[in-house]
C-alpha cells in the first residue's frame, strides 16, 4: 500500500474527539490487501507522528497544550493476548512525547496494530512457508519423475507392441507369400500335367488315326490288287474264249469252204 493511503487511514482513525465516533470510524476502516513489511509499518508510524504534530502546530495548538490532557494509567494487559509485532508501550510513549494525548496514542497504537496484523495476515495468506514450498517442489519433482517413468514405460510398451505387430505382420506376409508361391507352383504343375496328358492323348489319337489311315490305304491297295487280278483273269478268260470262238469260227469257215469247194 502507498504510504499516503496508510497515513490518511491512520489520521481518520485518531482524529475523532468522542469514543462513539472513534468506534464508528474504526468499524468503517478498510485496508488494501497487498504485501506489507515491518519496515514500511515503522515508516508509516513515524510519518504519522510527524504529520499529526505538524497539523497540531498548524492549527495553533502548542505541543504542551496536548500534554495537559488528563493522564490515565496505561496498561498492556490486553495486548498480551496477541503479538503486536512492535513495542506498543514505547510507541505510545513516543506519541505522548510528540504531543498526543494518551487516548489518541492508544487509539493510534490499536489502529496501527490492527493494520500491521491484517497486513501480515494478508501476506501470510498470499505466501507459503519454505518447508511447504520445498514439499510442493519435491512432490512436483516426484510427480514429474513418475510421469516421466510412466511416459517412458508407455513409450517402451507402445514400441514393443508396434515392433511385435510389425514382426507378426511380416511373418504373416512371408507365410502368405510362401503359400501363394506354393499355390502358383502347384497350379503350374497341374497345368503342365494336364497339358502333357492332353499332348499324349492327342499324340495317341494321331497315331491311331495314322494307323487307321495306313490300314485303310493297305486295304485299298489290297482291294485294288485283287480287282486288278480279277480283271487280268477276266481278260485272260475273255481272250481264251475269243480265241476259241475265233478258232471255231475259222474251222467252221474252212469246213464250209471245203464243202463248197
């Protein structure tokens, strides 16, 4: 918080002249939630004292007049219930030395104590202990190490699974290639066998046809030779008959001619 804001807040808290007004203003007192150190609190304290002394001198009230306020015994019994983070008795005595009354000094001490307490509480809420930070850092390191080990384990597992899948696919492809090669070779062998059988059957049929053709030719030649022999025999017989007829005719003609002669 800026020093001027803290100064104005403290002045508004200690200026009232009645206890009722002071209580209402202290109830309306607010504080900015920002980091506040003990050195800043001390600076605000001394600046507040100097400012109020200067204001009293400006208003025409001497410092001695403020000391004429009725003195009341000051006790620190209530302050023992909590830690004010500074010497309250010394602070009140210092304010009284600067010309403030005991009531004003006690009010300023209470306001400053509340301000410092609230500032420390705000600072405590916004900050953590070194042990807690170290524990959180150690926990984060452990979590990061665990996450890293899990990631490495998952990566190695995924790599092993991928490698196993690749090897399995490679083996399956090799088996498929071998099976396909066997099927192709078996099909080629079957086709070759069928072709060889067909060639043999065609060759046998061709040989049988050749034999039949040769037999037919032989039979035709035999029939032709037999017909030729028959024709020769018929021709010879016919010639013999013709020769006999001619001889008989010639003999008849000679006999008739002899008779006629």
